[in-house]
C-alpha cells in the first residue's frame, strides 16, 4: 500500500509539521515504508529503500554540515521518499540553511515536526496505515464496525477487540495463538479446554488441512464447530474456533464471513503490535548503545530519551551483565536466531519475575548474546545474590551456560559506561578463575585483574619463576608433581582430605609430598609472608 506524502502530513506525529524543502513534491511522492536512521555514514545506502520515509535526529552528525549533506545525497540517490528530522531545538540546535537549500535542490522533501514529537508518535500511525497491502483484507477492513476500527487505532488489546466483534457478530468464538494458548473465548472453560486438546493432539493433520483449505468443519470430536486458520501474508497467528448451527450447509457461508472478519481484525492488530514492538525494540537498542558509550550532552538528555522509550533510569545504581556463554558454540545463523528467540520469549520473563522482587521498575534488555540489567539496590546485596542463583538455575534448566558480572554501585547514570566495564570484567574474570554458571561481583575480583596485568610485565614473570624455581627443577629432575600439588593445597586452603580426594591421592601420599615441599623450599609456603609470594607467583604463571 502507498500513501502520498501530503496524506502522511495529515495525521499522527507529522500533523502540523513544517515542510522546509520539497513542498512541490507533496502530491507526487508516495511512501511505501518507514524507518529510523541513527547510522549516518555511507553504509546507510546498503539498507534504506526506495519510497521509504526516513526518520532521524541527526544527533551523531549534529555539528557536521558536510555529513548532513552527504546523508541527504545518499537518501536522494536511493530514491527515498522524504527525510524527517526530529527534536530540532533539543538534540540538534537548528538545521543549517545550506542543508535545507541542498535538500530543495535535490528534490528531497525535508520535514521538521514539533520538537516534542517522538519517533513513536510518527511511526505508529504510519505503520498502521501501511501494514496491509492485500485488497481482500482492505475490503474486509472497510466493512468492519466503526467502533472496532477505533479500538484498533487506539491500541486496544486483541482480546477486548475480539470480544467487541463477537458481540456484534453474535457468535461463540475461541481464539488460540499458534501455541494453542487461549487469547480470548466467550465459551465455558471446559469447552475451551476440549478445543485446545483436540488441536494439540491432532496438530499436524489440522494444520495441514487448514493450509490447503483455510478452514475445517465436520469434526467428529468437535461437532458443530468450524476451525479457521488466522494468518497474514507471511505469518500464521493462530486458530479461530467458531460454533455453528446444526444445519451446516445453510450456516457455513455466514460463519466463514464472520471468520474472515475476525481474521482481518486479528491480522491488523497483531501486525500493528508486532511492528510497533519491533520499532520500540530498535529504539531501545540504539538508546542502550548510546548509554554504554555515553553519547549524550547532559544527564537530563539521557533521562529524557529513556522516558520516551518508556524507561526510568534516573535512580538506577547497579549494572548486571549476563553473558550467554553457549552462544559461542553456535555457527549457524538460523540456530542463533532460534536461540535468541528462546531466550527472549521463555527466559527473559522468568528473569524479570525474579528481579522485580528487588526493583519493581528494573530495566532488562537482550543485547545480542548478553542480557543487561539496570536496577536500584539499597542494602540488598544478600537478596540480590539469592536472585542471581535463582537466575542461574533458570538457565541451567534450559541447558544454557552463562556467566554473570555485577558492577559496583554508581551514583549517576553518567557512570553507566564504567559500570558496564566493571560488570564485563567481573564475568570474564569470574569465568576464568571460578568457571561458568557463577555470579561475580566486581569488588570480589578487582585484584585478579591487577594480577593479569602483572602477567604482561617481564619483571613479574621472572620474579615469580625465581620463587618457584626450586620446585620446578625438582619436578623436572625427578618426574614429580610437587608444584602442582602445592597449587592444589593452596587452592583448598591446606585441607588434606579435600585435596587428596580431588587429586585422587592417598592421604599419606599427599602428606609425604607436602613435607617434601617444605624440605625443598626451606620455609612454609602456608604462612605469611611466603604464602602471599607463592600465591602471586602461581597466579602470574597461571597455575592457580
């Protein structure tokens, strides 16, 4: 479906917007899709489309006129429909006259909405208008009750819209999603359960029949019912189960008309919600990226952008990073997509349920192969540790390996980049020294990173080898493992029983080795100050 640029300026966030360039193009330019732009280099030409409305803040190039002009040139070359620059006066002080003139010369319409208008104010209404290009659905859409259309436009829930529609149609209806979860039904609970069980048990047969014919009736186990496949051009959304009168032949056409009307409603609402969610996720992803590198002029600007995305980060003081270690072993793009989708759909909600016990307004975001958590913590470290263990257990149940890093408390969201680095170092060091499936606080591994720095210094390496040299030479000469034995004894705090069990040695054999170590060194490595030197030497040589 296409919409003229003139029509686009007559509703939603672009109503009353200023057209700074290309006014003569309003009736001749037609829009087929819409996107947001924050990447403003030459690579943008690889993914913008013809007849696409491009929405941006130009924040990254706000002080670079030449880059702004290059952006306009690329968009024109790609035959984009128009450029919308948001938040002029907030994120970018003003649009240079030279830039406006260039757009006019190139015939690229340049639009400036009110400075308070957000991306979503522009995107949602436009996506809604563009989302159906199927003539049959458009025809059905026009026939729907005006109140139902208003509900769709206003973003009412799908269950409420179907409830209103079924009341108009005066029919008993169940709507199941593609997983056979009940989205809406005006039938009795037992009846709905019977419908769900039937479809689940006969899923392949039912689905195959529906793909061929679109509907299924004359069902022995579900008498006087018609199952209708709810779908868009690209996706299966679920199943409608409608009650039909006993005289099937005379009732089928009427029931099918009702099913088609409900299918249109479900398709419109679901596609609208899906695209809105996708755009919001994209916006949040860009926002999180800016947070990690602090791409803001002021703290208030960062907070305002968060509020636009429905996020309140002002009081957050802890950054938690969950690294999905299992992601490293995936080499197939399709498997990666399924893996990420599993985490998004099945695991994120469970994590959220655990964390809201600490902070009801916690921010949770899946960022590639990592999950970011920002929360407010006040004297609740013990409670947080318990919830981290619970979260690890959730991943273990799903056979997913993770490592968790937790930053120190920070005072301002301007410190988020530092907190992110701390959480990253915590999970990396924790995974290296303590293994996977652990939640590690940055403060607990701070000195481990200092040891890692010592490994890069030649002087430290030579000195550590000097401390261990007697045991190294003895092991080499006698084919023994005294140095490794010492490392294990120190690792298990000198506990003979635990160390012997771990090394599969008899207790007396271990005691003999311990005494031999004392004899060779000429001092006890289990007492200060020798204990500290030995520990550091083993760490630098990566033996502990």
